[in-house]
C-alpha cells in the first residue's frame, strides 16, 4: 500500500473521502475529524510530498493545541540537511496553530543557526503572540544580521510594533540586500 493510500484509507475511516491529502489543503471546509488520523501518519509516511501535504492539512485552526507537539517532534526527527522543505512547512503551520506555550520551543528553534531557512516561518509565527514581547523582540533583534532569517525578523518586529528595534531598522533601510531594505521600510511604517 502506498503512503497516499494509507492516508486516504485512514481519512475514509472518519468519513472523509479524498483523492489526495491535498484535497484537504485546498478546501475551505472544516475537517476537525481528520486531525488525529493525519497526526497519526506523521511518523510512518516516508513520501516527502505526502508528508508535506499532511503538514499543510494540519495548518488549520482546528489543529491548534492538538498538532503542536507532534509537529515539534516531526521537526526534531527531520534534519535540515535531509529535508529543509518539511521543516519550513512545519514552521509555516505554526503561523496558524501557535500558542503562547509554544514560544520557548520556537525561540530555541530560531536561535539555532543550524536550523537554517526552516526558521523563517517560526519567526513569522512569533508575530502572532502578544505575550512575552520583550523575550521575542530580543531574539528577533538578534536575528537582524542573520542572512537566513533577517527579512522575516524585520517583518515580525514591524508586526509587533517594536519601539526597541526602531533605531536598528532605520540603519537597515541602507542595507546592501534589497529585500532587507524593503522589509525595514515596511516595518518602520507599522
């Protein structure tokens, strides 16, 4: 049985018929009953495209508080070298499912440069948290000279309306990288 068939069959068991897990990704309908079966497949699915689809299907508010720890576990199992795409998609999921109790774990991820570009969407997710602003700001300011995460850190500092970062953002409007300059200008407008 293929990985796709495994996922489709487990979804059928909870009353959801799909041709592909991406049918869930591309629907506007709620599918709360699919969350647990999808989580159950995170460990056993080897096909990167199917795993990507599962994670994207878990990027919904119904998965908040349910998929968080299993996705952190999957992030830890997946090395950056082997599959940065999966790690990036997990970070993207947290832009929807992040909770205040996830902040410490996310700060660990974004502070570890070995996690490379997969940190980008975790940085974006931090912009959704209204508590612990000082901790988040300090970490984001520390990422302003990190080529993999600086543009995302700038964007998130703008969302947080960081007064503390304003002088640094002003200097970044003269940065050599156009994306960094553009994000700094946008952040300062916020």
